[in-house]
C-alpha cells in the first residue's frame, strides 16, 4: 500500500455543507476500499489565481490516505466524472529522507607552515583557518599540553630537507 495525497478544487456553485459532504464521501470511498485516511483538511472557499472552467473561486480541500494502487484507479475515475470537481491532483507521498550533512567551505582544517626568520627552521603546526568577510584568521585547533609541546620541539625540520623533498615531488 502506498500513501497518496489528493488535492481538489470544487465548483463555487455548491454550498459549504455540500463541499464537506463531498469530502466525507471521498473518505468513505477510501475506507470502503480497505484504505485508511491519514490526514484530512476540510474544503475552504478561496479565490483562485486564475479562472478554472470559467470560475474565479472554489472550494479547495485535501486528503492524505493509504490505498492499494488498484483501488486508486477507481478513485481517479470517480473524481473525473463528478461535475462538482473542477480540478483534482493525486500525488504519491514518499517518506522523508534524512539529508546528508554537507561540509562547509568556510571552515577548513589544514596544516600550515610557519617560518622562523632568525634560525631559518620550519615548524609544522596544526591550525584551523576560519574565513571572515575581510581576511583569513588563523586559530589553533587544540590547546596543547606541555608533553605535546616537547614532542613538537623534537620534530623540527631542516629547510634543506624540505627543499629536497619538494624537488623530488615536482621532478625538477
């Protein structure tokens, strides 16, 4: 069984009581075909954006129901033959899916290289780059403990080693 949504526009020549009786008639038809009504909105008189069958207004109603596809064909025929119905539309309702969380382009985790002018040694630090409207601002990712700071001091890289690696990678 599938979930469907039937939206319809009734002619304004009928009364509001007749429009509500028509909605009840559709509900009983769905229930007689072993379907269930999930949601029901009573027909409300509204002015239309454009004329439908030479009428500028009508009663707009909606019913969400669960029904077998074979019985749906009978409902379509019933709606098409009824003179009270100006327009109708039946939509298959699919269950809502969870959307995947997208990664933001504004926040990028990257390794940045900083150079000390006096000793010409390069140290690598993990930094988080947050994009602002005017410029990029660097902020540390994690507050480092003293043990991590000592490990960091041991991992100093010579400038010559980095230049050699770059030449190997670039094939120059």
